[in-house]
C-alpha cells in the first residue's frame, strides 16, 4: 500500500519536473545556459588572437 502511494507521488513529481523543464517560458533560459561552455571558447580565442 505504502509503496504504491510512494510510486504515485514520485511519478507525479517526475511529471511536474519534466513539464517545468520543457515549458516554453524556460526555453530561452536553458538556451542561454547551454551556450555558456561555448562562450568560454570564444573568449579564449579572442585572447589568443590579441596576444603578441
């Protein structure tokens, strides 16, 4: 009985988190976060290009 309730609660939490993560309002924020590693590469290349 308890395991069934716990399973239902965890499933609901998973579905809520998934809906939150894939909501259109979060898309721009996640796109910005996804570009962060690339920004470091661009900055490093700019520093290398300006070095004597």
